[in-house]
């Protein structure tokens, strides 16, 4: 007597192959490329800081002049 359990077999059962799709690997640019091209994160942050400093200095000069003009 055979006591092994076997799953029922269906005659219409088909096997479908599964294709694994791997996402493309993104290459990280080296920092030397950033420096050569002029778009490194450090350069961008520095440029923004310089720009904000220039605007702040301009406002420090212009606001007192504008206030003096409005009082006259």
C-alpha cells in the first residue's frame, strides 16, 4: 500500500516560464568628474552661499538708503 501524499494532477495544467527582470545598474559618477565638469555638490552649495551673501550685503546697503529717501 502506497501512503505517500501526491497533489492531484490536472490535465490542463501548464508550466509557464518566469523571466527575472533585473533593473539596470546606474553608475555613480566619480567626484573627479564633478570637479572637471564644474557641477559638484560642493561647488553648487558654495555658489549658492556666495549668492545669498551678495544679496544680503546689497540689502544692507539699499534698505537704509531707501528709508532715508522715504523720510524726506
